[in-house]
């Protein structure tokens, strides 16, 4: 027997309709490419999104067609999120920080018919256009008519102006309802170990993810909050904030392209931001700016860190020096992205000092909807004892079942578990801690060493701005850890002093065999350390010793 409740599909457009009706004047504030501030309310955003849907219809976009975006966090990108998905097409966000080869592959693999782009990316588009002419019929610059660039495009590919199209359109559009499992948006992985792979989200998965993100033990957004997503909208849908904020009626403050400490501080204070989310490198830059300038965050209460492990320095410094709580989260493109979030529970709410910090360093507990386990190399399930490391597996209604263009279920095992590629422990309270990526794990003499823990300890040294631990070849132990460090501006690295931070905190056999000072470390398009290139460069470092200063 089925229940007798109404069966209404979960639609992304319903989030915006709810915000427009119940939080009509709540602001969406955007720092534009030109440096100006644009602001309007959710009601106007909903009207313009309907107008955009009409534009797309007139440009020949139909059901399931892919519409690409090369854009920063801003109001027009928000309109595309809702206008494209709401009309039953697919919003394909593209990471402009990827290589031109990868971007061309992604556009062609996704089969984008239109490409919407911010003015910043005009030079990129000029170089890219001949390589995507087989599928893209028009490039729409997200600008006013008087801002339009001169952009030579191949024959058959039109150059159009966003605001000109919008002015010629109308709002006579009713959001359709359809199967909630219909594809809504497409995001490709960064492709650090091969070609990027497309993750195809649905209306159902997106709405459920937004619900989960807004639960009290996760983002817990309310209509009184003002949220600044630093994480880009081209990176896993800005961790769901373009959906969770309107769902709660919270204000959105979109930072555009400038994410340095000074720019973020000014925007956060002028727009009374209460919460923000981004990767550790962003918050490290913000912390350095605050310390150097003497400025403070006047209204920010919480920063969410994900994408990479959060250094202890950030957890402690923002809390002690600025009264800002730092929450740790974990996810990936394939999990929409949030999978875990770290907040206290009753059994550990009284922790203090180092015990509390140690708990906060973990990636957190699985949020409702995410099932999680760790397994050994033989596939056997391992205990949640906080000590045993294993391969992290997840499943849930917003977890990838297959990559774009591949057979349904092909990304999972027979029981529906998705292998994340992370190595982790889970403690008896359910707190998961990433100890390594499987491709980065260091196995010395048959025993695992956590590169993440060694990196986080290294950046606690006052002279170290950034650190990377990689495995390098060793004649006796097969692999040993090598520490690469970037000094703080104006500082020099004393290797013995840096090594001293490990004393009494890790087993002696974990200690790096050498410390190499470098001017910078390579990063992927999503801001993570590009360890593959580092391993290739330094793999024989201990076999043919070189100077430790470069």
C-alpha cells in the first residue's frame, strides 16, 4: 500500500519560486567583472531567470541540451543556474582554470550548443573557438551592449550579448514540471589522473542535497544569514550554496573574480557577511591579510573549509584572534559535493584545548543521506576505531552512479558503493578523517604514512606558508616522505627548526627524510596541490641527493 500524500516532483525551479514569493527583497549582491556592485532581490532574479528561459527557447535550446558557462560567481551565472535547468536543459559549468586542451575536450564531450562567458574569458574564447566549432553554435558574452568585445569566431558561431537578448525577451514563461530524475547540471572532474569525467546531477539529487546542506548540523542556513560563496560556481556548484541559500531565504554575496585577502575583507565587511565557504589556500591568504593590515572581520561568524585538509593553524588562528569558527567539511564532484561536516555532538561537546582541535581537524560525520564505510585492499569492511585506515566508500541519493556517457551504475560496485579514492579512518563517533588520497599514499617498508598530517604540522611553523609531502624512491624502504616547503614572505627556512614541529607528535619513522625549500608549489585547477608533477620531479631525490634549497 502506498501513502496518500501528494506526489510533487522535486524541481530546482521550485527553490527559486519559493525564494521569490517568501523572500522577495532578500538580496543577491554581485561584484561584477567591471568592479561595480550589482544588487537585486530574489523576486527580480526569478523574473529574469524566466526571461532567460525564453531567450534560450528562441536560441533553439530544448530538452536535455547542454548550455556551457565560463563565468565567475555573479547574478547572471545564478540566472543561468535556474533558467537553464528550469526549462529542462542542462547547465554545464566549466572550470576556466583548466588547460585549454581540457576545456576544449570538456565542451566537445559535453556537446554544448551554447557557451555563456564573462568578459574576463574573451582571450580564452578566441583561442578556444576553432576547437569547439563542431558543437557550439553561439557564444553569449555576459555583459551589457556597450561592454561587448571584438571577438573573431569561426563561421557559423555567432557572438551575442546577454543583456541585448534579455531586453528583447519577455517573462511569459511558466516553469514546467517533469520527472525529478531529469538531468539538471553537468560538472567535470579536474582530470589530474586522466581525461576529465562528467558528473551529471539531477533535479532530485540537487534539491535533496540542498535540504541536507541546510540541516542544523551542516550549513544550517537561515533567512537572517548573508552567505559569501568563495568556492566558484564552476566548481561543484559552489558546494550547493546557489540552491541552499535561496531555499532558506539567506542573502547571497557573490565575490566575482577577486579572491585575495584584501578584496574579501572589504566585501565581507561592507556587505555584512555572516558565513563563507572556500578552500584552505583562500583562507590562508585572508588570515595573512588580516594579520598584516590589522583589519578584522566585523560580522563573519563562520568559515567552512573543504577541498583539502584544513591546517590546524587556520582552525586555531581564526578562533583565537578573530572569534571566527572554522568548520571542516569533505566532499567531491561525485558527491554533489558535501558528504561530511564537522560539528560537535553530545558525547564530545565538552572537549577543550588540544583534544577539541584534534577532533576539529577531522573531516566530520556523514550527513543524512550519505552512507559511508572504509574497506581494505581485499574489499573487507574495516572497523570504525579511529585508527584503522582504509579505502573510503560512499553511497547516497546525490552520489554519482556513472560518469557522463557511460552505462548507468558503472561507477559503483555491485552494492552501489562509490570508491572515492581517499584513504581514511572513521572513529566510534562516526567522525571521518582523510589520511591520504590513494594515489598520494606513502607506503614505507609496508606501512602507511599520512602525508596530510605531516603537511598540516609543517604549516604550523611560523616560517612556512605552504607545504607538500610526497613519496620518493628509497633504496631500502621503497618509499620515503619528502617535505617541500614555501617560506612566508621575508622569511627563510631552517630545516632543523621545521623538523622540530614533528617531535612527539608523529612516529619517528614518519619523519621526512629531507626538507626542500621552493619558491612555489604547483596547484590543480581546483586549488589542490598537484602532487603528480612533484613526484615526477623529485622521485629520485634520495637516490641522487641534491641541495635542499631551490
